[in-house]
């Protein structure tokens, strides 16, 4: 695992490569699935989360279409401090893993299926994905109560 040190001048130093890196370089590490951690050069405190949040913030500011819409952010804020905060973190992790797995499965099916029509295949996959998503949502958060607003 790479260790990046963050200095008071806000510079990041990659100890394994013996060079300074930028936030864009750290983003490249994330995209390459390289494991790393960011520590404060003086205290040794783990700053990885704050650096990852900074990357997300920059991506959200640069993006034309946002992953974290205002509505999503407002919902996330409401979970902080509630009894559901831990459940929500677990649900988000599982949802993203599920989404990535489904994306991989879909790409593999597209590569291997020769005789099926693409529209029929996508329709079947969409139906199966919706059933799994609903099942996962119910098991994580329970049934939705439509009487609360």
C-alpha cells in the first residue's frame, strides 16, 4: 500500500515514488485501483477520507452531470446523526458493489450472447436487476412506508 504524506503547505509526497504528487495523481491512483493512504506529515493522522472527499468535490464541480445531485446530498445529510447512519453507509457500499457487479455481468453477457436480440436481452436483464435491487432495498431498509412525509 502506498503512503502519501500531506505537508502543511498542502503538498502531497508519495513515499514509495519519492516525489510530490497532485490531487489529479491521487485520482489516477483511485482509477487504477491502487491502494494508498494519506497521512499528516506531523501528526500521522489518517487524512485519506478528506483527500477522497476533495477529489469527489472537484469532480462534482467540474462535471456537467452530477452523481451527487442536490436531492441526494440533502438525503445523505439527513442520515447523519440518525440511527440509520451506519445502515446507510452499509447500504451505499453494497449498492455500489451491486451496481458494479451488474455492469460487469452485463458487459460479459453482451460479449457472449450471439443469438439473442440485444433489446430482448437488455429487457430481461433489466427485469432481473430490478427484482434484485428491490429485494436488496427491502432487506437493508425494510418496506417503504408511504404514509410518512
